[in-house]
């Protein structure tokens, strides 16, 4: 077999230009597949980060039933115990307690419905990116209980700027009585997300709890893990530990099911691209090998005439196919590395574009994984060998006299 | 002793081709016996059946009827694999257009058949150097065919055909692509090797020089042997 491999390599390198063109054509297909895979992973990561880091968190804890009803009265049982446990859990990087209720925000110019959030600024900054999104003012830098941070769109609706007064009206939990309090706009954020920029307002947690009359009650605790992948690990002890006492801990995958569905669909897109690559490989390999076969028909005839068994010719063609596959894989890997390196330097700017219910907040970078440079090239090699079976069979079964008709 | 051994026997050998539904007889009932040591030329006009005869004798093609027996073995009854092995061990080929493998060196081209036979590397090298010395190419072992002249390439082809010491060498117009001086030199060399080794040579040719050197001249016309001249 080694002789046939040696002979195959020499034959493949005999017509360097043709081999290079075929190798580049197939290699481009492989490079596209690797790059696309890296881009999809990068896009998924950015989408998840945009969704979770912006405000959602990588996981949330609620009282069971809260997610469906959004009833402010459905508060987490034993919130202080949960916060204490979360502060020492090895998988948890940060936990932000939140008190949430729907209300009205009123300025001298206008009135608007708003989701009021009571937060601990330091904890919230560790989980979400509200503090990074501040465009005017600051994110609760002082200690005034009258500070309120609103979105840019809401500020426009209310015609309110920094320092302006607004009034929050909510329905107190339990009694249902209206509860009002005046605040002064201390910060305006901008996320390019309509729902957040136009419909949310942040105040300090104790103030919100007092306004809602919930004591130290919390409707939500947002979690940031030490590693994002923990959010997808169903067997992580976290889920069991914090789904107790009538509470439930859920990951972003449950909170944003549409995002997960989209990611599953990208798997199908990847398969389609791989299929297209397979088509390119089929035609590339078959075309190249048959050109080579018919160009060297006499040689094959001579090889058979002098005693080479059909299996020998079969092995030779298969080895040529494998050699071409190896060259194509090397070209593809090199091209993929170059493209990936360039795009990882520049990034792709999709910031502000909505995707599956979330809005990209960061530059998009392709993610390089070792498997992309092992599985895909090896797959290409294997497939090349499979495709090579056809010309190899033709070569091994051809009539010797037809092959050397012009010779003997 | 080897010179008297019967190498090929054909009995009532016929071959008919089909061309666009029309049957074209290429060989009609040829009876032929070739013995070891013969230096036989098969002559005749184009289309007389020379190439068809060589193809059938070597087992490259199957007869429409009749038999070919090579050293007592009926080759028409062999499987493809058996035929490959039989050709490898008993028949050497010299083609008109040399047909060496251009990516292999002279040594690799010549040793190829021995490699198929499973001869060990050292033995292969020794025999390759011996035969290349005989054809005057011992200095060219590492060259590839495209770096050789036409005459040199044909000498490599002769070395390749003879190195495994087959019983029969089949040559199709071996001098057709060479100038007359080179052709004459090659012919003399083959005749010398034929005398030294006792291998039977069977040529198809139009070349008068080949006919003059041949110990036997078989004339084919319209697929039949019309003349069979033997001389010492």
C-alpha cells in the first residue's frame, strides 16, 4: 500500500495547478464551514450575553407561579436565607435581589406605564449592564432615596431630563391601595431595546419594598454564574438547591425559550452548509480524479497489462483521492485560520440589531474550537475517500485494451 | 533446452468486434505455435489483426472463439486476478510509446513488476542494476522518464519487460517512434538478449529491420495467417 500512496502523491503533485485549483475549491468549502461554525458559536455567545448580561441574568429565582402571573404578591419564600446561600454557592458569581411591580410614572408633561424595579445598585451592577448603559447622569452614585434611573425613550416620553421630578404610583401589595412617591431623575440609560428604554424605571430596593408594602419581600433574584455554561448544565446542584420552599430556579434557556429554539435551528443551517460542502467535494474530487484518470489512461492500461491486479489500481486511485483530500483539508484549515484570525481582530458590528427577542450589545467574534480543526477536516478526508470509491472502481474495472488501444 | 519449449499455442483463434451493430472480424481461426528462443515478427497491413493477435495472446482481451495456451495453461479460462498474476510472471510488454510511469524513476519503473511479485528490495536492486547495465542505462537509475530521450525510454521499457525473466516478450512496433539508428541499436540489443536468455519475442511491426532480424516472420492478412517463414 505504501508504494501506491507514494505513487499517488507523485501523481497528485504532477499537475500542481490542477491539484491546487481543486484543493482551493474544496478548501474554501471547508473554510466556510469552519468559519460559519465559529461565527454561529460567537453569535450564540453574544446573543446569550446580550440577553443575560443586559438585565435578565443567566438564571433567576422566583416564587412558583410568579413567571406566569407577574403578581407582585407572589414573593420568594425566605429571601434572606436564599441570598445568604447564594453568596456562598461555588457556581454563583453574583446575585441581584429585585422587587418588581407594574406602576405609573408621571412627569409634568406626560404619564406612562412602567415596570418599577427596586434594586441593590452594587449587586445589580455585578449581574446586569444597567450601569454600563448610563448615557446621562449616574447609576445611584449618591445615597439619595429619591434617585430614579429611567430609559432614554421613557425620558423622551416624559420630557424629563436629569434632576427633573417624576412621580411613581403603584398598587400596594396586600391592600391594593395606591401608593405614590416623588423621585428625581438621577440617570438615563440607553440599551437600544425598546421595552427597556421605554418601559422600565429603577429605584433603590428598600424604597421599592416600602412603596409596595412588602417588607423585605423580593419577587426576583437574578443570578450570574462563574461560567456561562453552568446555566445549561441541568445536573448542576444549583437548580435543586434553589428550587425549594415553593421557589423555583430557572436558567435563561427557560426564560428565553425562543433564543434556544433559534440556536437549535442554527444546527440545521450548519447541516445544510455541510451538505453544500459535500456537493462541492463530490464534484471537485470526481472531476479532478476523472480528468486525471482519462489523461493517464495509457498508464493505467500499462499498469494493468504488466500484472497490477484491479485491486492495485483501485488502491492507487483511492490513495490519489485521499491525497487530494489531505491537500484540500490543509488548504481549508489554513484559509479558515486566516479568515478567523482577521475577523477576530476586527469583529462584526451587529450591535443594536434584534435577534430572537434580544438585541446584540457586543461586537460579534467567531469562536475557534479545537474540534472545528479536527472533526471537519477529518470528515472531509473520510468523505473524499468515500467519493473516491467511484473513480477507483471505474479505474479498476476498465478494459485494458481500451486503455492502451493507441499503444498495443 | 528452453529454446525448444513451446510457449504459446493458439487454436482456431477468432475475434470479432462490433462496431455500431456491425460485426467486424479481426482475427479468423488463427493456429499458431511459438517456442522459446524464437524472435518472431508478425507483419501485415493495418487492420490485418496484428494488434488483436497480441492482445489475445497476452490475455489482455478475450477471444470470440478458439483457445490460447501459454506454457500449457489455457489463459482464456482464467479469472481477472489470475490473468493479472499470469501476465506479471510470464509475459513482458514493450509498447510503441514506451509508456513508462513518468513519476517513477528508472529504477522504480524497472523494479515495479518484481515488487508486485514480492521480490525483496535488495534482490530487486541487484537485478535492476544488472538489466540496466545490459541496456546501458546504469548511470540513469535516478532519472525520471521525461528526462530521457526516446531511445533511452524504450531501453528502460525493454529492461522493465525483461527484468522478471518472463517466458514471452510481446512488443508492439517497438521501433516505430525511434530514428533508424536508435531503432537498429535497440533491435540488436533485443536480439542479443533473446539469444542470451532464450526468452521468446513476438513483435508486431512494419519495420523492415525487424523483419530482417527476426528468426520467424508471420504474415497476417484479413485476420488470417497467409505466410509463416522460419529462418535460422
